[in-house]
C-alpha cells in the first residue's frame, strides 16, 4: 500500500475542462505548453477505501476549471448576503401588501364620504386587479430585457408615484384611474421573488420563498395599525400618502441591491456577474469556486407559446387554476371583511309592474372596533404560515 501511495504522489495532475479537453495556458513569450501540476504530498496516511467512499481530496482529479452561476451560489451557500436580501426584497413585498390591504379600508370610507353606489365601490377595487392583470407579463418582459433589478425598481417607483398621487384625487374618476395605475405597478411585485430566488442555494430556496410571504402578512397588519392611528384624525388621504413610505425606503436602499448574476451571464456580462458573486462570497465569508465563469449553452430563452406546448399545457392550466382559486378566496375574504361591518343592509321588492329584488347597504364609517376585528383577520395569516413552514 505504501508503494502505491508513493507512486500516486509522483503522478501529474492535469486539469480538464467540462468538455474533456485538457487545460492549456498560453505562454506570453513563445510556446504553448500543457500545464502539468505535480502533486507533492508529504503528509498522506495509508488507509483503505470502502466501496462508494469518496476519494481523498489529495487524489481527487480537478477535472473542472469552469463553473456556472448556479455552481457558485451552491458553493457559497446561505449567509449574511441572503439575510440582507431577504429583508430588502421582503420590504418591497410588504409595501405592495399595504397597497392591496388599503382597498378594504378605502372602499367603505369613500362609499360614505362621496356617496358612491355599490357598483362604483366594486369598480374601485376591481380597477387595481385589472391593472395587475394587464401589467404582469409586461413587467416580466422588461425584467428579461433590462434586468431583474431594473424591472423591480421601475415597478416600485411607479407604484409609489401613483399611490401618492391617489391621495390628491379630487373626484371619483381620478381615484379610479390612479388606483388602476397603482395596480399596474403592483403587477411587477413578483420580480422581487424572482431576483431573490436566483441568489438562493437549492436546499434553501423553497423554504425561503415561503418565508418571504411573512412580509406580506406584516404589510397587511401594518396597514391596519396605520389606519387605526390615521383614519380617525387625519383621514384617508393621509393614509394613502403614508402607505407609500415603505416603497420610498425600498427605492433608497436599492443602491445596495445587486443585479441578478444569472441575468448578467445570460446577457454576456460575465465580468459584472463575477464581481457580484465575489461580493456575495465576501459578505458570507465563503470561498469562491476556482476557475472561469461560463454560461450554459441556451439557444432559446423561452416564449409564451411554450406554456401551451404538449409538455407544459396541463401544468400551465393547473397552476392558473390554483392561483385563481387562491386569489379569489384570499382577496374575497379580505375585501368582504369590511363589507360585513356595514350594518343596516336591507333587501326589498321594487315598485311598479316589474318586480325586482334589490339590496342596498347603508353607509357606515369604520370605527375602532371594526379596525380591531380587521386586525384579527389579518393576524390569522401567521398561524397558517407557521403550519406550512414548520
């Protein structure tokens, strides 16, 4: 055994690329010679290897001198950088949740203050979702073309601007249009999750993406608490204005947010991607993989039509149905909660030859008890998150 180890110590170790070709380095002077590294080990011990046991690092043949972004993220692991990124992307998620939760508070207030019809109140909330529906694929295209960070920043700035402008709406028509534009910006909120996921190691990805939903619940709770403080004294205009503060904070902190290294590599900017990966490794206190950063060969980056191909068709339909059912039940309950607080609802038959059942809700401003009940409703999200994450 000792003789075998002695022979292994003298064997040259040649580094190979993923393609199987040996690595060659160019001599700046004249010739191109194959780089041969001789392993000189002096502290090896004789030990037999069991079947399936890993080869000792001293004898491992470093066959790869290239790596991809995914390899680097896995090698660096989860650390300080990912914790900071969780908080920052979670802040944008929280801000968008506040803009959605405000609908259940704003609708009853405007119903009373502007004497809106039930249809007008319904249109006010529906306009936000219509804006989201129109813009979702658009923000995805922007992020694919100009970068995840760029798409996320633009959507946040868009939402913040029109959210603030909503506070100055003089009439119903203006606020209807402005809230639809807010919904248009909220359609880009999922880009924060896309950016977040591309910096996560595979073993942490599913858990972390689920845990970031905590920020959505925090946003809804924070919005109700803000309404308890603001609505009785300052009114709904101040509530709309103050609700944009988390978006403003996120816009300021965006200078720290890096562009997706995967996006940079796919668009041919390897140097920038490598700098981002080195930054992550430094913040996490982990070593960078050795070698050259490369991109996997990718002829086609995907099209919308691919979702309806025979391979993805049923998965697409199933996911659409799941998201439809989830949004229908969640937002239905959230928006219905304050409607249930509207006491004095009555139904009756219309007069005349044509009899028709008509129902109406009397106007009632939300009081402190209503806000407390709404707070308990939003807090109920936390036990569910704990159940599905533990």
